[in-house]
C-alpha cells in the first residue's frame, strides 16, 4: 500500500525518542516542545483517519495553553467543534507511544478497529499559538495529514476557540457561521453591538476595559478584532506579546492562583480588568477597590452573572426553558448556595475537566458551565434556539417579550458554543454589565466567596488516589477520606477535597472555610494527611503561616 510507504518515509523525518511515553489527557498532549515532533506528525495521521471515519473536517490545535513558553502541546477537535471522543483519545495515546518500528502496525490496528475507508476524502484544519516552537510543530502535523493523502487548511495563528469555531462552521455548511477569522469577528461583534444598543446611555468610562493578553495569541486577536467593535468597547491591552514572555507573571492562571494583578498592568480603583490565558480559552475578571484591595471574579462569578441574566430574559420572554449551571467541586460554596437558594437555578456538579461539564450542560435547554479557572461557555439546545428564534420573529408580540427574545437571540450569537472562549465570554460579560448598568463592584457583591486555598502535594504515584461523587470524596488510599472528614469538622462553613492531577504526579488539595486563616490551616492539614497516607515525596508540606 503506497500510502503507508509515504507514512514510513515521513515518520523517519519525525522519529520518536525511544522509551518516551506520553498520555493524551483533558488538555491533549502537553510537555516540553523538544519532545513533541513525532507526536505532532502522528496526530496529523490520526486526525486524517478521524476525518475519514466521520466524513467531516477535523481540527488540530498546536498549543500548551497556560503552560510555560518552553512547553507545547496538541489537541484534536471533533466535527461539531467539541473535544475528540474518548475512544480516539485512547488511539491518540497508543499511536503516540508506538515505537518507531511499530508505528505502521499501530496505525493499521486503528484502521481495522474503526473499519476506516481509506479511499474516503479527509480534511483537517490546523491552527497554532504564538510559541516559538509552534511553527515547526504545526508543520509536522501538516506532514502527517499529507502522508495519508489528507487535505489540510493551515489557519496559522489562531486562538484555540477560533479553531473549534472554524471546524463547527465548516461541518454545519456555514449554518453556525463563516469558517474564517474575519467571519468569527463579524458574527460575535455584530451580536455584541446589537446587545450594547440595549444599554441606556453608557459613558466612555463605562465602556472601558483593561485586558491582559498573557503575551499570547489572545492579545493578537483582540487587536485584530478592535475595528469590528465600532467603539462600543474601549480596550486597553496589556501584556500584548511585544516584549514580555508568554504566561510569565501574567494571564488568567497566574492571576487566579496568585490572587493579584499581572505584572505590567496599572490598575485604577474600581476599573474593570480581565486576563486571558495563553491560548485564550479562559478568562477571569478583577478590580482593586478604593483601599487598594484586589478582588478576583472567577468562573463561578461569571457563571452566576450569565445565568442570572438568561433566567431574567426567559421570564420576560415568557419562555419555559430549563436552565442549569454545571460546576465542579472547585466551585466556591457561596456560588452554589446563591444559585440554588436565591436564583432557584438547577446546579449540577461533575468531575473536573471541560468535557465532563460540556456533556452535562447538553442535558438542559440552556446549560451554563464554567470551571472556577475561567474556562466555560453556554450551550443552547436546538429546541431552545428554535423557540427563541420563533419568538424573536413573531410580529404580534408586546414590547417587553419581543425585546427579551431579541436579546436572547443576540446572546446566542455572541457565544461560542463549541468551547470556552475568552474573547466571546468577554463580549458577553461586557454586554450584560452594560445592559444591567452594573459596575464590577456590584457584580462582585452578588455573593461573597468563602475564603479558600489550593495546594499541591508531590507524590510518587498519583494513581494511588481514587475519588467518587464528582471527585468530592476520596475512595483510596484507605483512611484518607476519614482523615479529611475529621479535619473539616474543626472549622466553620468548611469543606475540603483532594484529587490527582491529570498531568503530573501531584495531588491537588482544595479547602474553604469561614475565614482565610481557617482555609489555609485546613488546606495545610489536609496536605499533611495526603503526604502521609498517599506516598508524599520531598519535604513535608510546610504551614502557610
């Protein structure tokens, strides 16, 4: 078979370091960029096979998101812009880890298992972030696609959510939008401008937003988009990549973990600020008050703002649609309490990882999901979209219902439903704040977060920890959950859980309690329990105070 001759020849150009084993996790493959050349080539091969089996365009994104600049990674995107299916994640791991001489056998194994019709046309969209290694690595993906006779389209520098969007547009024959970066800006910005027209007399000050681009791709794309916003939003861009290092002391992850503004950003009291992560699929907001105290508004606060807005619109429009907020165990207890008891919104808790949240959100007419780290979006069922559209086009409606229906319609168009998208989320948040005439301080005051602390404990093998109940309880090692339960009882309004990292041999510890000191002490005590019962390595965790 001549197609395999080409694979053999090309794979020699992209050899696998012997003995290297990598796992396709929630974020795809991610490691030091020097180790990824063979992985990229092989993911080009896999995407081509996936395209043949689905008879659709598949996406491959070269990025390592919020990781340091020397790392890189790769993710596959399925036909509707969603993450690749779990079966194919397993194939990705198998193909990546096959030694050089076993590559063809591994490839043929997948072809056999999936009964791939090799004469079927294949189309793969490829995108990359701004890392120094991304150009070389995305070329390896393109080599993989062509080695199996697939067609590829290289989108060059795009955010991760933009590539997901392109794949969805392509496979819906343009129903979701036009599969170009320009088409993306037009769709989102036109919807944003229509939404903004519903805000009563917004001053230029209220239209101002400071954005930290994490010295990554998001900064480039915000610059490109600005002209489409027609001055409805005034953006001051920081960490735009012109001098700083990607994700270094900036970006959503840094701000969330360090609980302080990024380097290189001057914050005036009460001013709205937000940070993207390295590939612009996460966003967090923050401000400092008149005393100079830093306030973070994370994914929980975002989900609350959006779901409240949508619930109010559904009521005004007289639409009986089921809306839910999907959270993980990391969601702050105060947010869950507010949503369930004050807003009377359904709250569903799932395991950590976007695919779990996305899946759960699909079970409702409208599913709002955000991880606390700022990754999330809103999903509308086909039926919900149709009901909203019918209402928006109904000429006999009274004003309030009509206005609500049109607002819902434009909200749908400003949202990138394929995946969490910092740019889309930013536009939606800005529109909601403008329509409600809310300051960032008023948004923050919807509920008060319980103080919390996250820590990491290095262990020799993360697999010794097993969890249940959406990762809120540890099943193994023996005695760990009992120890956590005993520690939690010592503090007011407290809870704590532990879970293994998906990518490294560390156990993540989360604790929250009535005061910051209590949360810190609880997190430390739980870390010690993990260290002692789950095979901690290195020195014993030190107290925070």
